[in-house]
C-alpha cells in the first residue's frame, strides 16, 4: 500500500458558510501536487500535477465547463 501525503484541505470562502454543507476542497501543501475532494466524501481524493491544475482552472475561467449553457 502506498503512503498518502498529509494534505491540508481548504474550501473556497463561499463554502465556509456553515449553511453550505458540501463543497470542493483543495490542498496545495504538498509540493508538485494539487489534491481535490468533496467535503461530503472526504475519503475520495483526486490528485493532479500543478500543470494539470493550471490547465483545468484556465479552462474553467474560459467557460469551457459552463453548466448553465
């Protein structure tokens, strides 16, 4: 079994309201790795490289994954 790094997850400021019960959480405290999880399923963690994270966030900012469209 491989060792899982000790990620320190944080939520976006909009999700820190106690009335919001599920939010994506991000950890960037492990060099070279960005980790993602859903606060309702914290045992499931997805990791990616910093370059992959930049590609994803650029695509989101550009509206590529706009669910309202």
